[in-house]
């Protein structure tokens, strides 16, 4: 008798069923689409190279050596050191400085810099640095700005306020901070680096914080913080994900409603469980609640509502309305193209030819280089064919 | 044996399609890249899941596999099937993640390290059955597990598995026989 073919053996029967279940473990559609969106960003958005994950032992040893060095340094070096500005700076009127500062404050303006020596500000000192591409950065006291191997501004320590004009189509401005890369199209944002963490706060526009090939997106008013030395501890070494588990997104206390991704992710997971257990109404209720928040979990929930409505509750019109609502709320969302396609496919299935054709045209014009152009063009041709005599 | 959705199909047509796909990808055709991803995403997700990559790391693992495919496609000489080559990359990546998990788990017992949180189960899975299967597969050595997964779950033939793993076909048979026996033995020990 062949392996697992003894139907009277309970263990073999169970094992056969479990292996069959494992054959169906292919990831859900949204997960696969999400991965594609990320691959597309990494592979075809050439400006963001993937960093290979480092091994754990080397950073642990390096960290230990650095820690020993720092302790020895603190013990041996006097408490205060004069600052050594490394960029020729122009002194400006102290009028720009708050009168409440206890010590004399000097604000420095560095010439346009792309690969110069690091800019350091001492105690009570500020500096403004003009960057390539029309961007500017204002360094707070006790800060260090240098350039990384890819000639991106690197905030080594302190607080830096960046102002980046809108970039040309396809161009992105990037800033490094610890193990993260913050990319923007055009915006105002702050990057803070201290001994333990990197923080980013967005004043205007949208920025993305990348670590290796993982990212989180922040909009105006959002702030985020992550550990500087992620590899020192297994808990924080785990790679960041769009779901926001490690690259967590924190909403400032002043914003309302105050939704953090931790609970939102739990809600999203509960909704998926409910769907898996055949309770689509409950799933929809949870997704609706989760979708009211902000952040990646809310974005996923807003998109998945459409899927539940169409595929589990068989309400395609309501599904289209949900996806339309998704793209109104997240016009540049990660799943925007998927929402557009879902609307198009659903309208075509509903036989709403005029609306489907209009969606197809909008898609082709919005994504002239999309790899799914052919697919949409074929769908549009089929719809057109169906409208003909 | 399951052949559905397997990238290890031995029919001539998919192989020929793969050749065309590879050529188009090499020429920078983004439509072909999407087609390649659509063809192999499900098997890659399934394969890394069966090799023990926890649910919260599977998307990252799949992403890394496809980025490696993208980067290495110019060096892909076509001596093996595309599917074999992708399985090889995925296997290497899953092994690497497994090693890192083991190091993390070792480090987590040191007093100055934070405790590693338990990976969250994937709610979409048939939870208890698959979790138990994963626990049983964890008991196999990595090589035996790989052979069993490629044969029983991915539906590959012995020769293709030998290509993926870089070992003789007889070794594959031998590992498969042992893996099956150990898996059944472990399953029988589970209290019902």
C-alpha cells in the first residue's frame, strides 16, 4: 500500500488532509498584491536599493565594542568640549534666534553642499544648509549632518528640519537616518536622531520611511519613531513591514480620531478571522470600523471592504462604492491601482459598459507604464466588443 | 500527488512559456515581470510557508525571493528550469531565515535580551491543522523537510528535487523515505 493511502488509519488520514491544506496555503490575494506593490517599488523605482539583511553576530559584537569604547570615552573625556564647525559658515543676525535661549546663539548658513565634510552644530547653535535640488535643511543645536555612501544627507544626531520643493516626476529626495531612509516627493518634515531612536514628523506632504526594503508612509501631522540599533535586540531586529508591526506609525496626540496601528492591525486580523470562519457581515463591520482610522491597517481595511462586499456578500455595487471611497481617502495609496482594477473588473461583470470603459480609459491614462496595461486594454476591448452591434 | 499550481510542472508548454518570459524580462518588459510574478507568487508563498517561515515574515520572504530573481535573471543560464531555479532561491532564503530564527531564539535566552514575541498565526489558515503540521515538520531535519515539502506539497518530481537541492536522485529518494516515516511516527505520537 502506498504512503498515506490507508484510509482506515486515522493518523494517515489526518496527515493526508493536513498536507492537502498545506497545498492551498498560497497567501491571500491582498497579501500577494501588496508584495507586488513593494517589489514594483524596489525593483522598478531604481532609487531605493535593497540592503541585504545583516547577520546578527557581527553587529552584536560591534555593538559591544562600541559600547565599551563609549563608556571608556565618557570616563576619560572632560564633560564639555568646544564644537568644531567643519563647514565655512556665514554668521547671521541673532534676530532669528529665540530670546529665551540662555546662551549666545549663532545661526550658520552653509553653502550648497553635496559631499562636503559633516556640518555640526554646538550647544545653542543652529545651521541652515542648502542642498542640491533646491532643498534646505535647518539643523538644531547639538546636531550633525553628513552624507552617506550614496551622497544622501545623513542625520547622524540631533534634529533636522527639511524643506523639499516638489520634485520632478519620477524623482525622489532621500534622507538617511540610522538604518532608515526617508524618501519624499516634496514636503516639510523633521528628522530627529538620538542615541536610541530615529524619529520623523511630517509637517506637509507625504514621506516614506524605509528600512532595507520595508517602508511605512506618513502623511502631514503624522509622526513615527524607530530604534537606531535594531540589530542589538531580536525584538526590534525583526524586519519592518507595511502592516506597521515594527515600523510603527504613531499618530500625534492632538490628532483625532487617535488610532494607532497596533489595535488597528488586531482589528484587521479579527476581521480576516471572521471572514475565514464564514462571518462576512461581522468581517465587514470590523473592516468598516478599522477603515475609519489612519495608517496602513486602515488603508488595507478600506480596500478589503470592497472584496468582502463583492466576493462574500455578493453586493457588487456596494463593493464599487467601497473602492471609490477607498481611492477618495487614499488617492496615492499602495493599493490604489488594485482598487482601480477591482472597480473596472466589477463594473465590466455588472455589464455597466459605459462606466467600465470610462474606468479603463482613466486607468490607461493614469498608469501609462503599468505592467497591467495590456490586461486593461484587453478588458476594455472585450467590453467594447460587447457594446457593438 | 498534487500538481495543481505547482511550478514544477513537467509539461513542455510551461517551460517554453518560461523561456519566452525570461527573455522578455531580460529585455526590461514590465508586463512580463508581472506575468512571472503572477505565475510563481502562489508557489513561493506556499513553499516558504511549508518550510516554516512564520506568517508575519512570509510577505517579506516572498518579496526577497522575487527581488533576488529580478537581480539574478541575467545570470540565469537556462540550464535548469526556471521553476527549479526559483525554488532554489526560495529554499536558500527560507534556510537563511530559519538560521536567523534559531540564532534569535538562542539569543533570547540570554538575560539581557528581550523576549522574542510569538509569531502571530495567520487567521486565514485552517489554524489548528496547519499549525500542528508545521510543528511536526519542524521535527524533521532541514534537508528531509525540504525533500518532503517539494515532493508532497509542491508536487515536484525526484529529478527536479535533485536539481533544486544539488544532490543525486537516490539521495532524494532516501531522504523522502526517512522523512515520510519520521513524519508519520511524529504524528502518531500526537495525543488525540
